[in-house]
C-alpha cells in the first residue's frame, strides 16, 4: 500500500468504528458513506474509494469498534506527513456524517467524534 493510501484506509477503519459504536452498522450509515465517497471520488480525490472498500470489508468481518478505531489511527499516522488541512476537514466531516446518518447519535459515537477530532489535530 502506498503511503497516501494509508490515509484513506485509516479513514475507512474509523468510519466503520463510528458506525459500529452503537452496536450495529446500519444501512443508512452505509448509504451515507457510499454517497459521500462516490461524490468525493469523482470531484475531490479518487483515493476515497479505498475508504469505502475497507468499510465494506469490515462490515462483513465485524471487528469491535475499538479495534477499528485504533487500527484506523495507526494507518492515518503512517501517512500523516501527507495530510492537508483540507483533507482533515473532509475526514472529520465524513465521520460526523456517518454518525448522524442513523439518529440518534449515541454517547459512544459522540465520544469517537471528539476523540477523532483531537487525534486529527495531533497528526
């Protein structure tokens, strides 16, 4: 995997973690992720496809959201020198959007959003 792909792979892992935090990945969360990724892959970065691929794989394997988050952050750290402020904004937007796709946003989902916001600032 190329260094830049780690960013999008890590994003897919964190997106899975936030979707899984309330117990199950909901169809609405998958659809919201798919719609954003489709648009962003065409208009911003083609590498966003990697995000949806890993999210789909994890939805079948069903690891815990804690494991998904930690592994996601490790991949993001591998590509941290390639992060731009714009990419960080998009990544955070996507995570929040997935969490809000199936209301209500649970305490676990909100905790991940807050943690992700702080962890992104450190990268």
